[in-house]
């Protein structure tokens, strides 16, 4: 879970439903976004393991620069349908960022400290490692 530092009751949460191990495989995830205590998005969707690995790197080493030897300029994008873009911009006190999440039907922001994003990335990685495996 990643909580907004300025708006109580505003947060995002990812939970792994299942995982198919392998470079070209993927996972099912449950995603929730609450704003001021109101549930806005409650999605179940799939991401490839490639996207998950990159998302872990972007969040656990936040703000990562560069990603795969290419400058990210505050932007992470994938080819996924849901939550395919995350961008960030430093705001306010040092280490505070505005994160903006985009997807086919998603568009919202959180204000966070970089350490909370890193902690989120590390927790996301552990969740992925322990996700229930599904074998094809």
C-alpha cells in the first residue's frame, strides 16, 4: 500500500492473485485506489513479468534514472492496458513527489515521499515472490 502524505484516506494498493513463473509469463493482480476514503478503482488485471520486474525497479530505487540505460525523465511506461504509465515530478520539500498513474480507464495522483515509494517497491517485490504460482 502507498499512502498520500497530504490527503488522509488516499492510497493505492496492489495484491497478487496468481503468478505464472517465467520470463514471458505474467501475473493477475488486484488493484485498489481510494481517494479521501472513497473507493475509486477496484480492478483485477494482468501484467507480464517483464512489466512487474521493471515496476519493481522503478519503485524500489525511486526515482530511478536511467532505466535500462535510457533516461526516464520521470516517466515509466509499459505496453499493458491497465496502469501502463507512472510519471513523477518533485514537488514541495526535498524528497516529495507527485506521482501520476495512467491506464486505459485510470488517471489519478498521489503526493508521496521518495522513501515511501521505495518501501512500497520493496513490499511489492516480496508480494510477487510469494504470490501463489499457477502452472500452465
